C-alpha cells in the first residue's frame, strides 16, 4: 500500500507530467526517431505522378503562398517536393501571389540549403518574388511572366536569366504546384492556368482546408494533393530525406504513448487501492 501511495504522489505531480510531455515533444523534433509511418494512397499517387510524367529538364512552377504560422505543415511538403523535383532533374520557377511568400521562401531555402547545393540560380531555379494583384496577376502570369514583371525577387532582369528564356507562359510548364495556407489561390490556378491552358496542377494544403479543395482533385482539375504534416512525413520517407514532417509525427506518437502510459498507470494505481481497501475491510 505504501508503495502505491508513493508512486501515486510522484505521478500525481503536474510538474512531472508537463515536463515529461514537453520532453516527449521536443526531443523527437530535435532528433527524429523515424517511427515507421504507413504511406497513404493519396501520397503514393502524387509521388507516382511525378515519377511517371516528369523527365530531366522538365519545368515546374511552384506557388509559395503561406504565412510563417503555417510553416510547420506546409514547409516540409515544399522541401520534400523540391527534393523530388531536383532529383528528377527538373528546373523550378518559384513565385508568390502573397507578400508573406517572400519570407516563407527565404525560410524554406535556409532550411533546405542542402537541396540547392550544386544548383545554379537563374539556370536551375528562379524565385520571382511577390507578384501583386491576386487572381488578375495569376491570369497575367499564365499569359506571360515577362509581360507581367521584368525583374525577379533579387532585382535580376528576367531576360538575363537562362531559365526564364526557356519559360514565359503557362503552357511552358510541365506541372504547377500550389503550396498554400489559403483556399482562394487554389481557385485562381484552376480558373486561370488549368481551365484555359490544361496545365496539370498539384496541391499542398493545410489539413483544415483540405476538404474545401478536395473537389478539384475529384473533378480531375488537379492531379493530386498533399495534406499537412502527415503527407509531408510520408513524402519524406518516399524521397529519402527525413525532416520536420517525420519529426512531427514522431513527436505526436511519443506524446500520445506517454499519455496512454499515464492512463494505464493511473488505472493500475486506482484498482490497486480498491483491492487493498477491500482486503483491509474484510479483516
């Protein structure tokens, strides 16, 4: 009985529980455990589409449209997709219809600096920066990038960048990827890029907005969709670069296991005390 009481006092400490819970979240993020995750069919379909349809030298446009607050869910998807595209030998043009995209791109590139090693800016990839105008800007870019803006995010003239001499309009791209924390921008690209020009679209979205854009995928207006940290973790496994996506899944798993362990121990203490009290009452 005294042993159960001592254990109850220790485990009953809120400070201990909070400390262990905090550690169970922080440690896997700092040092990912790589707990196995089951790859969903939706993620396999996205990976399979890129594997099957994109060849070395293909051109991809990526819309970076998310706030810093959404980095946890969307940046790991962007990193994993960029790795896959670079591994396939693709050239990438990044752009942002939202001003916050400039900060998001800068943070993304600093977090994935290894992916850009050996890549030449202007030839292998370009960042156009913020293009103001919302859907009107999206429509203008689809018609002519150089007719919409004249310089990239860093002040380089587009005509001086080798990659931008290869691409200028929607039909010059083999795939367009929209990584967004908002719903409107997905509609922009469906209406202004896919419907008039037939450009394949691929979505990467927050979990909370996925249901609102799922109909685009069902209607074949997008070739697929990655959703939140779970999809990021799955895609990291597929491309062989474990990052924040798998680390976040590890953190969720370890914290859930800790909570379940405390529930089991708490119930064991409760039933142990009941058995002890019954034995004491029967004497």
